[in-house]
């Protein structure tokens, strides 16, 4: 399934852009910093700092920023994943070829993303 995704028209379209890896990675990291930073401001406020600002007003402003940043983070991550989903970057004489989707650290990252999105919905 992941090999078919890596060989799809969408994967070819993404890789046809010059510097696609650098552009997507920059967008992904920037959106991640924006989303996490916005949530951190809200959490710091809940800890008692800048208590003169109402929680509701700060929350509306923060989440107007956090949700689009999270959406951009998701889309840029998908854009990075599609071309390399079925790749075997560690294939060698002593290693079995395994794609990115099957790596434990990638699965851990996806679990963290699900937890972060659940926290964002809960807040």
C-alpha cells in the first residue's frame, strides 16, 4: 500500500517541484513552531502568568492561530510523507528494507501528533 502511494501521481507531482524537500520541511517546522508556541502561551497563562488577560479572550486569539498552523503542519507532513512512504532508506546487506511508515520512531511521532490534536480539541 505504501509503495503504491510512493509511486502515485501525487508523489510525482510533489517531487516535480524544485527544492520540494527544503520547502516542505521549512513550512513544516515553521507551522510546528507556531502551533506549539501558541499552545504554550495558553498553557503559561493557565499557570497564572499575565492573569490580567481574560482566558476566553486569549483562548480565542490563540486558537485562531493554532488551528490553521496545525492544519498547515498536517498538510506539509503529508506532502513530505507521500513520496517516501514506501522507500527503504536503510536497505543493506544486514538490514531489511522497511519503509518510513513501519519505523518505530515514525509511529511514535504519529502517536504524539494524535495526542497533541486531542489536547487541542480538549482545550
